[in-house]
């Protein structure tokens, strides 16, 4: 297992899964981490069907699959994708993914650091972007 520390969340990566929790270093980071986990949870439970039937097929192939997410934003368990692979078609794959994401709140955050490959398909592995409230309104 390895650990990656982002600006708002800590990610524990195992061979097949990632576990995302909010950072506890600052109040703002913690709140933002919860917000991002809740944004990703939306895709897990938008229609409620994945919560009631976890074996239901994932229906958004452009996003890394979420296996479980709690209702408080403290933990998201997600599929691990390969973020190190960069084939010759990467820029074209990224542009195609950015075009697909234009309709969603996380569209401006689809970049090289938030995508990875599931087999030969580029998918978004960090779509918890929350740009609503400025940090100064949350506190430090």
C-alpha cells in the first residue's frame, strides 16, 4: 500500500482499490475533503440503486468506479486506475474526456493529474471537484 497526500484528501492506494479520506491538517482542508468525497458520493448514490444493490453494474464508464461511499464524506472507496501510463494517444484521449465532461461541475478539473487508464480506456479518477465556497468563508 502507498499513500498519496493531496491538498484536501489523503489517498491510500492498494493493488485494486483506493481509499480517500479528508486531510486533518487544517480545518479548511478537512471541510473541502469532505465536500469532495460527497461530490464523488453523488455518482455512487444519485439514484440510490448502487447503495441498495452494490452488485449493480457501474453505468458511467468515463469515471473510475466507486465501490462504497459513506453519507458523511469521511470515506470513499474507489477503483484504482493506472495513472502512470501515458501512451501516444494520451492527449487525444484526454481531449475526448474533457469534451465529455463539459456538462458536469468537475469539468474544469479534468486534467492530467486527475485521470488514469482502466485497461486501454482513459477515465477520470478524481471527480470530487468542489468549487462552490471560497476558503475565507469557511475559516482556517
